[in-house]
């Protein structure tokens, strides 16, 4: 037996040396520069939900959820529901793995947002979501509201869609926050509360007529900047949905105005297109 141990020990040592010499596969998110304004609208429709967005540097992703037989399923429409595509499997477990292994973007200080859009009845769906976010498996991930104070975590969960405002507002502790509406004075600015609604969103086409053709009307540009300034002074972030998202000069014109106005989250389904645009803007500014 003693004669066999020496060759086996040599083989183990040699195997370790060979393994150490092999290149380690790098996570793309470790080397990409995060883009603070990049929001992946309907992120779950990409080939690799969450991961494609991270590979492009996005710092906010959106998932629509349906409560079905006690499980939170991710899809855009009821006919697309698949029991294998859950909020857990597509988002919570991958985020848990990343945060446990160095962060959403390892080595980088990033505020990452998971925007969860409730598609089914608000109270019951939020109750299931609240219980899931609080579970010991995931609770360490979140920015938390506790007895009037906000404690920052690796990921901020924000609830959109069918949001049960009174229920969320009445909670003494929360693992998620409320997506307010820009058009509602109770949500934004002096009438709002960033401890409840750190994000305010609205439909671009209900607030503005301009969609990128020609110059933005001066009055609409002033209104855009007033909205952003009002929200920022209250400690809130701003997002618009239904902005033009077909590649071309009109989309870029709208994106340039959003960047210039310091809108916090720019909405897109085109990950590569927005990433390239924002990086070009950064280079131009530098």
C-alpha cells in the first residue's frame, strides 16, 4: 500500500499544478462598466433574462409577474405563462448567487434595481411577493425599509403595476418599494415620500407630444426638466415608459434629451443599442 501512495500523491500534485495553470473563465459582468441609466424593459423576453442585461452593463431590469397556484411566474401575457419560468429561477436565485460571490457587478459599487410589475390582483400577489422577499434565502439581498428608515442593500426591489399602496404604506418593515406616478402629486416631489416611492414613472406619450422628430418643443423640454428636478429634490428617481424604441434618429434624439435632463432610468428592449448609445455619450462627455 505504501508503494501505491507515492504515485497517487504525485498525480494529485500534478493535477493541481495543471489546473492552476489553466485560464479561469471570467464573468462578463466582472469586466463590463455598469451603466447607471440603463433599464431593461420586459427583461425576461431576452434569451438569457438578467444575464444578457448584466453583460451589457444594465443596472435596472423589469420582470412582470403573475400569481398562479401560489407561485410567482414571469411572463408578459397569461398565454405565455410557463411553470418553469418563475421569479425565483429567472431573477432571485441568479441575484443571490451573484451577490454571494462578490456582487451584482463584482468589485464595483452599483445601485441595482429589480422592478417587479404585478399583473394579477394586487393584494394577493404582493402578499406572496412580500413573503418570498422576506424568506431567509433572499432577505439579505434587499434594500429595506424598517420603522421609518431605509437601509441600503445590494438590490432594490420596486413594485409596479397593480401596487397595493395602502398595504405597502402601512407596513412597518418592507423588502420592496413603490413605483409612484409622475402625474400623481401624492407620489412625486413635496407630496411624495422617497422612503415609500424612491422611483416615479409614467407613460411618455401621456405627458409629452414630442417623439423625436425635429427639435423638442421648448415648453416640453422645460417640463421634462421640471419633473426631474422636482423628483430629485425629493430624493426620487425618474423613469418613462413608451418612449420611442425603434432604432433610428428619432429614438436617439429622445435618448439625448433624457440624458441631458438627467432622467435616471432610460427604458429599452434593445440592450445593445442603448448600451452603445450611453457609452458613446460617456466618451463624448469625457
